[in-house]
C-alpha cells in the first residue's frame, strides 16, 4: 500500500505497519493432520516480517534525517535487530531452528530477503540533504515479501493486504479467498479481536494452507486514514474515515502443499 508522511515529517508513519495491533490466537477451518506445523510456520513467518518492519519504524527519524549521510543500517544490521525483536515476540532464537526443516528453510529465506531489501535501498536510506525518503515500514515489508517470494516461490508467499476499500496499492489487493475471509470473518463484529483465521484451500491452482493475521489501526494511523472521511491527506489520497481499533491490514501467508 502507498504510504504517507505528515507535516512534521513523520505523521502516520506507523499506519498499516508496526503501529497496527495484531493478535495471535488461531481459528482454523477443517485442517488435516499436520496442520499444526503449517500453523506454526505461518505464524513464525508473520512474526519475522513484523520484527523486521519494527526495525524500520524505530529508525524512521534516523532514515529521514537530511543532515545525516550513512545511517548505519546495512542489511546485516537490520537483520540483527529484527532477530532480537523476533526473539522477544516468540521466545525463540531462529538460529536454533533446524535449517533442514521447512520452517528453518523459509525463515532463512526470509532473513536473506530482509538483508536484500535493505541493501538494495542503501542509496535511498543514506541520501544526504533529503528528508522524507519513502522508505517506511509498509514499503519495506512489500520489498521483503517480493524478495522472499523469489527465494521460496514453490513453497510459500507472504503479502500484506487489507479490506478492499482501504487498499491504495494495487499489488496489495486481496485475492478472492482473502477478500472473502476479510468480509465474512475478520470484519464481523463477533470475530474475536486479533484472532487469526486459517484453512486449507487452493492458491494458484495448488493446494495450500493459508493464514490471515489481522492488524488494526493505532492512533498514529488516523492522520491519513481517519476523519473527516473524504478529506485529502498529505499523500493526496482521500481519508477513509477509520477509527482507532478498526481493521486496517492483514498479513496473508500461503504455504503450498
């Protein structure tokens, strides 16, 4: 999704990124034997994405400092900090996960993607004399997911999507299954806040385990996505009239069978 910046240089910087509040409870739909492994793998991939995204959020002031050249945010530095965030969130050191297991392979592919996405944008991150650089969590997450897909195309895909009316970047639009889950599950008043939905279905003509992890607007999101609805925000888009706690994004993980 397209991202934003406010008059002070950082308004709304966390929207649809790390300021969105997610949950990790799991609701499943007719899952076969072995699905617990799928659930753990999907959850851990989503957590690693969040962990890396948090690093970019934490360093937005530094990235957007026009007086500072080299920000010291190489791919390896960002990965190291992401791993620390991941360890805090999950209680697990990814180095202890068997690299021959599917989770181990995919996490390492994702970690390599984090390094690639960061290193490929060093000229942007380190540009001196430039304030807002548009290298923010939502953009970073998309770049990481694209690099990850190139490495794990036959096994897994990750996407950050949203309810259709909130999507600003066409690449982030939900597919039919995602859109149905958002409408019929995640947006329903009775759906437990933060609860994940997962099921075995098809994707790209293949059987797949698919997980949808909801994330919600925090107050910092509302400078661009709040009220008054229809008012043009700082990026030129009309505000959606969202409220704190509304569903704002979904991390969608697909594990092919």
